[in-house]
C-alpha cells in the first residue's frame, strides 16, 4: 500500500467530473487500499474521493466508525466503500460545518439533505442500496460532490459569513 498525494484547492483538477468505474479487478482493489490508507493518514478525515488524489473515477470511501455512537440509520460498521454511487432520494435540509482534506485551511457552513438513499457498487461490482442520515449522510454527499467536480466551497451558504479559517492546534510537545 502507498500514501497518495492529495490535490489541494485551487488545483483545477478538483473541478474535473469523474467517470464511472468499468473494470472491477485487483488493480481497482489495490487502489482502494491505497486510497483508504491515505484517508487514515490524514488529520481526522472521515471520507475521501478518488479525484482528491488525481484519479477521476467514481470511487468514495466514508468511514464514521470512530464516532463513539454510530448515528441511527448508519451502515452496520460505519465504513462505506462506494463505487459509482448515485443518490436516488433525499429528504430534509440542514446546515452544518464541513471541512475537506483538499481545502485544508478552511471550514464552512453547507446545507445538505438530512437523509439520503443511494445505490453503489462494492469493489467486486455488486450493486447495493443504502440509506443513511445525519452526519453519515452529510459525509456521503460531500464525497459524492467531489465526483462531480464540486467542493464544499461551491455550496457555502455565504462566502462572506459562512467560511472560516481552520484553527491549528499545536501538540503539547510543540512550542
């Protein structure tokens, strides 16, 4: 496995629309392993999309399993590998704060659906239906946006009042 370089804003490649995965093989599964390792090496990220590392295929990983209590309606493990995801239904709208590994210096308020249903394939090409809500639904929508060339910056309620410089915390042993 290998850590992959994360593209950061304003890299124009982040605006590129990704293509559906056509081949489900060992090379795809190896890439997924590298993508997951890259996400886990980051600063507390709960999701990553293939375009963030320069691969423009519709692949997303969302993992909220580190949350103390998984939200009602979440996937069994809190970890989702979604290939060729397509949101089919959404309901309710709620504003929440989001950050992104590709926009490391900022967070912002974004309105998202509170509950979503969607389909996606696993790494072997088997299709499955999902429903999730709350934070998990927000994370899935955020990552699926990457596949369509969108960042949370494109969905800010207001650039003037809803974009915030991310606080940088020093470790105890740093001075």
